[in-house]
C-alpha cells in the first residue's frame, strides 16, 4: 500500500498516512488518550474520532495535546459549525459521510485535508468538477464494495478513495489492493468488550494486526 515514513507537517493527504484508519466513537472522555496511545503503538497513527458523542470534541483535543504520535481527525461532519469546532479542537483532517456545496466549502476553507463522502459515480464527478480528487466511499459494502470501486477506476482514474462501512480484516486486503484506494477506515480493532474492559493491550495487538494488512504491499 503506502511506504510508511515520518508523518508530514503540515499534513497534505489523509490517504497517504496509513493503510488503515481507525474510526473511533469515544463514549468516555477518559478512554480517549489511552485508546489513542494503543492505536499509535500498534502502528495506526491516523485516528478518526467521530462526532457522534457529547465528548467527541474534547476527546480530539485530549488526543491532540497528549499523544504526539497521533494524527487525530474528526469524522461524521455534517455542518460548517462542526468543521470549525473540530479544527479548533485540534483535528488535523476532516471526514464527512456525504457532502453539500456549503459543507464542502467549509471543509476547503478550514485549511486541513478533508474527505467528503460519496457513494455514486455522479457524486464523484461532481467533486472532481470542484477540484476534489480524494474522497470517502461510504457505506462501502452497502454501496457496491470492491466491485463498484473497480468499475469507477476505468472512467475516473483520478479519483482516490478511503472506503468505510462494513470493512474488517477479512475484506480490507481486497480494498487495499485496488489502485484507486489509498486507505480503508474501520473499527474492528476496537471491539466493544475491549473498550469496556479498558484492555488497551488487546487494542494495540489488534491495531498491529490491522497495520500489517498493508505493510507488505508495494509502495507507490
């Protein structure tokens, strides 16, 4: 997949950080830092914290302040206000499940890399018209999976994707093998029972296994 090297500063592309991006839902603010440390120790530095809980912004701030090896971003963005709040909290990249022109311009104006969500060819073409070539493909499995992304690669080779939704260790390598996929997003390395037990050693082990899925692929 990607050659892992020192993380860029300023960050230019989300897709080139790591082959796998953990998608994290933080329910307890106290879990944010140890969870992020476990992911980074396991080789997954790019961490998407979804704005689905009341503590999400504080979790982003805590990870940005206390885990220097992490590149923390914000996910599930659906409004310009969330974009501003996420960047103010320390998010270094932004991810949305879909996009509108208003949301897109807000993310573009934020000054940090962003991945607007798409699930159809028309949405991809619309983003390419607006100068955006890196996107989130969501919900990946429900929207057609690897077969759909293969079909897009022919007519739209300039578009690159981070598929998310229904991806786990069994099918992640199939996605990562596609030429138009830069990384995949998922939460399989964060099982609910491990989080509930605060078993950060298990999270680190699962993160290491996830990082290995793309480690042997050819760098490009």
